[in-house]
């Protein structure tokens, strides 16, 4: 039996080598800003083929055409690819270790600073709420005074909408221990809603792990069974981002299917079985020291004059993600690794063996040439922060560069220049500045709509206070403001639903009123309803015909004020008996307004409420025609 992830060799839909498949991924990246090119091909193809079968597209080429004709097709396609598989307390033993060992440790270390948790790939929110329960269990009564922020992110907007509602069916909470279910959920019919006070810990927002900047200063990062869908190269890059996100000494919690970290230099295992890892301190590479140890074949104290690279050193330098340049005492470039090619836009073939001063990068990067000369003369390392320069193609680059001298015996020798591209960080800072302006604008808009949103005033006030006190953290929490807006949209949706329910209730009342009126109109009996003060409450059409007075002129008026003296007198005698004693009465020989008709017989009965209280009287008189027929 073949694996589900392996395409059948005769399948017309194609394989990962199909040019149409690659064009499809390129289209999704360019048109919809979602890059699937580093997802595992076999799993990706299988899911896309599932969607293709639903729209009857036999090949990737045909499906590309279908996408062109149906621009909204990307939504169900993304929902098919981004399968949301989650649940409360997946792998309960792992959560037990988290609650017994890691959360107490993090709370003790963070102290008054509070706790920052990131649930990456949170789907419909079960993982984030599980973390909230574990933290609340440890804090106990301190939970109300301890600041906890759980950033829950995903790329699926529908899943995030469900997570924000915090409402789960019975089958979804079956794995929540009974004690936690009673403490942290409120029963609503056939569903359970997460407690509102702990719900405010959780901030839901859209975030693409692959394409968007990571959050920062995180104490605990949960990313369970997300990395398994990515290629090994992308996994390694994401681990580097996670290393940036998690503070020193913080923890990473992965799923049981993810074992890559057992070989990672970014994190060390804390509990291998349950995939709990702690962030390592990876210092910036001291290139000069590394070169001393690798250049010298026998541990001699001085570097060879020609700096002939050993194969293993060459491999290390080429693999390093930072740009490495080595310049000897004569200003000749000896090392120029691939990362330097990318950063400075100069190929190694054009740099190696040439004088550094002859390369345009020596003056294109402002201050670099001067720092190199300074380090040559003083042997004091130099650093260029927030550096900007222009590529040959015209693009602006932000970088951080270090210049370190290497001693050859007791005299100055070669110079090592190393650095990295900081464009993404600079872009993030600019985004944060724009976000701060948007934040200020949003506060004004929220204040102007206070009257309209009175039902959500408490939640908005808490959100405003949180936004004002976390302004310094906006560099890594831009999704918080977006989440607030989305919560307001959810409240508006609830208000719309409530309006619809009120409209349905109004329609039902109108129907019942019409039904009541039709019943009274259809009765061959004159029907009068009086309250305890003798005021007419009901006067049906048969009563209009019998006594010649319209209902509009009667209802709401005392019976004694009507031009029906005989009727009022007879009813005035019998009403006290009916109202005070609760006894029915029959009045005979009551005149009517119909000419040539015999007097009527009136039946009086007490009008009782559901509790038995007498609220008035009901008067009924059969129409003379009916009486005659009887």
C-alpha cells in the first residue's frame, strides 16, 4: 500500500517537478502573498489535488486556469492546505511536565515583569487556552494581579474567528479534566465558553511564521506539529527565528512528531520525550579565534603568512549565515564568503586577491574603509551599527558590521570584517512607527464610537489601557491592535444577530396579535374583557354589532362613560360579585342595539392570571341569531 503523501505514478495531476505545479506556487506567492514553496512537496501536492478533485480540474495546468476564472478560489484552497488539527491538552503528560516544572520556573524568573507566551499556529485556540489554564492553576489567587499575555497566531482567519469566540462543543472539551472544565468554562446549552477574565490574557492575530517578523521577549513559545510540514532548510531558519523570539533561558514546546531540535544549536533538550527545549546562548562568532584554531595544523602560536585555508575551515566560513571578509596586512582580500556576496552585492570571483581599497564596497559602505584602517593601527575592534548603503541594483540595505584585528605574533596582521543584513529589523522598526500612528488614530475612533458600543465599553476600556501601557512593546506586537478591531467586528456581528432575533420576536408578536384578532372576529359571540376598574380591554366585532359602538371608541375607556347605560348598569351590579368572590354570573334580559332582536343573556366569568389572581372579568353574549337557532 502506497503512502498517502506519495502521488501515484499514473496520476494526471502531476508531480513536484511539473512546471505547472511550480507556476501554481509562484502565482499563490505573487497574487495572494502566501509562499508554499518551502512546504514538503508530497504533502502539499496531496492537499492541492484534493481541492482539484472537488472542482474537477485534472491537471495543475487546468487548475491554474480555474484560479484565473475564479479569483476567490484561493480561500477554499488555503483552507484545504492549512489543515487545522488541534485540541485541548494534546499529549497530557507533556502538559503535566509543563505545568509542574516549567511554568513555576518561568513565573519565578519573570517576577513582576509578567509572563509572555506565544502559541504559533494556534488554529481554533485550544492550545492557547490550555496554556492559560496551566498558568492560572499555578498562580491561583495571584492570577488577578499577575500580568499574562498569550499571543496566539495563525494564518487561517476562519480558525482565528472561532478562537476569539472561545465557545466549544461538548466533543471539543472532552479532553479537558473535569476539575479544569468546572473552573475555567461556563456551560451554554450544548457548548462551553472559556472564562472571560482569562480570555483577556489571549490576544489572537494573523501571523505568517515564514514571511512575517517574529515576536520578541517570549518566555514560552508553543509551536506544536507545525514544523513537520516544512522542508529541513525552512525548519532551520524558523528555529533561528524562534531563538530570536525566546528570551535567554526561555522555553520552546514542540509536538511529539518534531525531533529536529535534538540536533539544533539554537536550543538544548529539557525533556526530549515531550519535546520541551530551552534556549541556548549562542554568542556572536569570534572569527579571529576560530581562524587561529583552524588555520594552524599543529597548534603553532602564529598564523602562516599566506593564510592558506584548510578545507574544513573553508566549509565552515562558507556555511556561516553572516558575511565574512578577511583582509591581510597588504590590504589584499583573502576570504569573501557567499554571505558577503549577498550582503555587498559583489561576487567572490571579483573580490578575492584584489586590494580592498580598489573595491567599490570600500567607499559605497560609508565609514567601512576608515574603520578597517583604524583597527589596523590600534587593534581595537570597531562596530558599525544602523549602517545603510545602496546595492548596485539600487536597493537600500541596513546592516551591522564588526571589524576585528588578528595579531600575528606581536604585530598587527590581518583584519576580519563580519556582519549581517539588518534590513528586516529596520523595516520592522519603521512598521512599528507607522503602527504607533495608527494606534493613536484608532484610540480616537474608539472614543468617538463609545455611545454606539455601550455594550462593549468595559472590554474597550481594558483594551485601551492595555494598548497605552504596552506602547514600548509594539515592535513585536502589532497584531494586538488588529485583534482588538476584529473583536469589535465580532461584537458588531453579535449585535446584528441580536437585532435579527428582536425582529423575529416582533414578527412573532405581530402574528400572535393578528391570530388573536382573527379568533375574536370569528367568534359568533360578543366578547368583552374588563379590568378590575371596569375599563374595557377587549371589544370584538360581534360586540360592535350587538351594541352599535366601534371598538376604537370603546377600548381603554371605563364602561360607565359609554353611551350604553343599560348595559353598564347591569354589569355594574354583577361585577363586584365576579371580582371579589370569583363567582361566574348570568345576566338575562339585557337589551341589544340590533333592531327587532330579543334581549340577551350575558355570561360573566372572572379573568384569572397564571397565579390565580383575579385581574378582571370576561363578558360573553351569544349573537341573537345563534340564540334563535338554539
